[in-house]
C-alpha cells in the first residue's frame, strides 16, 4: 500500500498548550482514513495541519514533519495556495459562497487561471456529477447556492473542492449538521470518491467510521493512541483506552 | 458513568444467562436422581420444567436483539451479546436433552435397568462438570478453563464407548434386555451430546475473549 500522507514526530503548540504530541501516522492513498477521539483530543488540529490551515492561527508552533507524496508540507519552498489546491477541505457547516451554484464550483478553477467558458462548463458539470448533484441542480445552475438544502450545500462544497483536481480531500465532521438521509448520501459519495482521491475524515460518529473508513486513528489528549484497519479497531482494539472510548465508557 | 443504562442491561443479561445455566444444570442432576431412584414423578417434573428453559431462551434472545437495536454495540460488547445469542441455543438444547432423558425414564420399568447403567451416572457427572465449567469460562473469559472443559469431552467419549459395550453385553446375554438396552444407549447418547454443547459454549468463550474460534478470526 502506498503512503500518501506521512506524519513524523509531529508536535503542535497553541502558545503554551501542547496540542499534538509526537504524531507518527501513515495515511494510505485511495483509502478513507477516519480520525476519532473525544472533543479536544487534537484530531481536527491534525487534520488542519495537513493543508496548513493552522498557519492562520496566531501563536501556533509546529515541529516535526508532514509529507505529502514525500514532499515536506512545512518546507519554505511550499506554496500554500498550490498545497490547498492539492488538498481540499470540507468543513462541518456547509459554507457555500454567496453566489450561484455554477460560480461556487467555478471559483477555484478561475482563481487558478482557467478562463475558457467551455472548459469551466466541463469542470462544473464533472464536479457536480462526481457529487451526484448535477441532475438535481442542472436546471438552476445560475441560482443562488444558498437556496439549496443542507445536504445539497455540503455536496456542493465537496464539488467545489473537486473542481481544482485535488489528490486529497480532508473533511472535518462533514455530516454532523445534516439529516440522516443526507448523511448517508455523503457517505455513499465518499465511498465512490476514494477510487480517485485519498480521504481523511474527522468524525464523532462511530458507526459512520465503521461504515466508510478503511483505516481509523484514535486520538486522545494530543496523542495518537492506536491506528489500524477499521474492522480491527472496532472489533478488537489493542489499547484499553481505545476500547473504552469506542464502547462509550468515556467521551 | 457514561452508558450506565447499557451497563445495567449488560449485567441483567449476564444474570439471566446464569439463571438459565442453573436451571439446565439442575435438570441434569435431577435426571441422574430420577434414573437411580426410578422416580417417574421427578422425571415428569423435569419434562415440565423444560418449558421454563425454553421460555428463558426466548427472553434472553429478545433482550440481546433489543440491546443490538438500541445500543449498537461494538468490540467487546458486541462479542458479549452475540455470543450470548449462541450460548442460549446450546443451553436450550441441553435442556431439551435432559427432558428427552426424563421422557425415557418415564417409560422404564423394572429393577434390572439400574444394573445396566453403571457408567451412565459417570457420564452425567462429566456432563454437569462440563456445562458448569463452560459457563464459568464464558463468564470469566478463562480460556485455560475452557480448554480443560474441551479436553473433558475425550473422557465423555470414552464413557460412551464403555456404556455401549456394557449394554451390548447385556443385550447379548438376554434378548429381553433389547428394548431397555436401546433406551439406555439413547440416554447415554444424550449425555454425550450435552458434553458436545458444553464444548460449543467453550468455543464461544474463546470468541468472546479473542474474536476467534479455533484460532479462526471471525470478528
């Protein structure tokens, strides 16, 4: 199995607070990897370290390395705009731009220099198709994205990420604000998308992790306690802390 | 404590399983008493009590399904509940076999029958020990004990061979012993099957602890 993302002795500090403590983790290409753990354990912090979203936070200090395709993410040579094109991100609350459905998806490609209308049309259709959204919205692409349902908005956000041809998609609790049907649609979508992309998802939903993740990493108090195939983590975890968390004995 | 209701329900499940085990072991013990003392009334009582064992099986199954539905158990909780579903089936079958033994006892007559059953009480003793040991191993995740119970099945098989040979000699010595001899072979076979069910329970004890049965990973 090929590594897509590698973390090596990664430490992150928010000022004095030691939020990530020596994380070593290999995330595999074209797999869905779930990050689980109680609130405040560092899983979202780790996720945002992958595409350097933590750069926007004051007083953040990072030591150690993260590699994507063997290139160090925190190298001074790295252009974070290019990095965030390669590593897309979807957040808990759907956040479509206050513009049309079409313009939401076309925004990223335009920023990266695509001007040809036909090319943009193709990109928009393909991205919306990939998210099983095109048929639902094809007759109103010029209408505001804010008029879509929550589930549709979240799929639009995924389409927006796909439009710039990423390799990796990071999702931070992408379905926690959605109804069960929308949740299942997003999960089905992620299972299809992993054929082409590497997916890392933070989730509080154990059943979701067990449904869609190939691998699961359990974080606790800034440390990664256990990592392995999801079926092993959820059936026979090696560490008692993992067992106690997934069985709801704490959390 | 988080999930305290779930903990209470798991505890109740274990208690119900232990109650069912107690009834099953009692049935085995009473079969031996009924056999030795030719107590037809006790034998009839064993048959009637089997209804209660069957009802307990259904009640425990319903409890397990409810837990699966409401609590979505995983890891050790899932193994506990899923193996409870398996174990109640074996306990219910042990209850059935005891009732079947008791039904045969109600049809036996005459003093000669006791002379034929020299080693059948030994089989009953081993069966009871195996069932109790299997459930103890299941409750305490004691795989050493589970293995000891499985080894006792060899002793059970040896007794069965001895009993068959003894009964065969009795039949050869007097053709009028044929019917009663066949009945005792059936009784011996039921005790031997009880030992097999105890062995099954030990396999589920292994799965509950390790996720594997006979080192074959199931979960």
